[in-house]
C-alpha cells in the first residue's frame, strides 16, 4: 500500500433529517476523483482506506455511512432510530456528496457490503462512475444472507452453534435485531458480542489471523451489529437478485473484481456470476485469501487495480 496520509479537507453532509454524514478528502486536490465505500454495513472508514491509491494521482474521498464511524447520530446509542438508514438513503448521500464536492465522475472502490452499495450506485448513476474496483464481492441477495447466517454452518459448526444459541428463536437477523433493541443493557451487549464473534469466525480462515482490535470495543460491536442486522433483515431494501440481473447496465464502465477463493462469508459464485454479466469487467481470484482485506494478496491486487486506472 501507499504510505499513510492525512486528509486535506473534511466535513459533514446534513441531509435535513437529523443525520450528519462525515466525509474527507485526501491526496491530490486536482487528482482523479475516487470514492471509497466501506463494508459492514457499519464498519466505517479508516486510515487504511486512504492507502489503496497513489496520493499524487488521486483525489481520494472517504465517507462514513449513516450512523457509523464519525457520522452522527451513532447507532452505538440505543436511542438512535434507524428509520432513516436504508440503502436509498445511502445512495442519496453518495450523490449529494458528489455534487457537494463538484465531482462530475469518480472511480468507486468498495468491499463486501461496500461492493453491494457500489453496484447499486453505479446501476442508478452509471454516467457518474468512471471505473470500479470491488473486492470481497457481495450483492446482499436473499441466498447470500441465508448462506452467511445458516448455510455456512456446515463449514463452521462449532461457531455456528454458539451463534444460534445466542438467538434461538426465529430467523437469525430478525432474532438478533430484536435482542439488540432490548431495554436491558446486558441483553444488548450479549447479542452484540455473539453476533460479532460469528463475524470474526467467518474472517478467521488463515493460520495466524489476528482479529482487528475494534472487535474488542463493546460500543463498536453494538453499533456494528445493529446496522448489519437492520440491513440484512430487510434484504438491504433491494429486489432480490436485481444487482446481478441488472449488471448489463454497467457496460462501458471498466471494473476489476477481486475475490479470495477461501472466502467463507461470500463464496466465489457471486463474483463469478457478476463477472459473466458485466461486460468489460475482469475477475481476479486470489487463491490464498479469504474475506478480509488484510489477507495475502488483497492489498496488492487493490493497489494494482487503482494504479491501472490512475491516468
């Protein structure tokens, strides 16, 4: 990756519904615009996201999606309503930020949930996207949500039994979402811990894997689990399978799809089907990587893709 850098500008979008959405710009103010869409939902952006781009060539734009990271109010506060946090709201925020910064078109980089959001944005606004670099490909379809909450138990039976035991009644995203809204702090904290332990198990595919320190933060776990279950229980407010069916709308937008063959949370099939349906896309399969952007080869593949598009 490129060396660490700091933003040269930052601020907050105020859509008018009580939310304030954090954004920042790094790199070259006159460079090629590039937008980073983080995963989760609810992970927030961090310093590493700035380092996938040549800072001399790119104007790098990061935003923390609604109610996570530095955006306010935070989902970490149980009193924060999630009613104004949907995929449609996030897409409107992205387009409002583009207009606010005076950017005609930008490269869009997204991973995991950020890949879903990038695909939805590019299909809605194809004339605003110059290229796309996507990793840990996910389209948040019903089949993918079912796999990540039920199907993958065949590969992780011990971890899944603990996950199921934490919310024994009903579909897992719904059951955990209800627990996370409990008036009892102890119930909320236990549900957030159990949900995030499952998330960590899905990432722990390689020897020596070290979980991010943020998973030890009870406040982060709670906000993250609230937002993920909120989106998954509503299937991200997307028509099931639409992002793959409508991938032809991306014709003319060059894309690099980077995926780990060992990804347990998002099997390679989604990336494979997307590449077949998207004219002009290229699929890069990393044999020694799973879902994490810290896995072997992932950072190098991301930098190679952004370097290719920097001119």
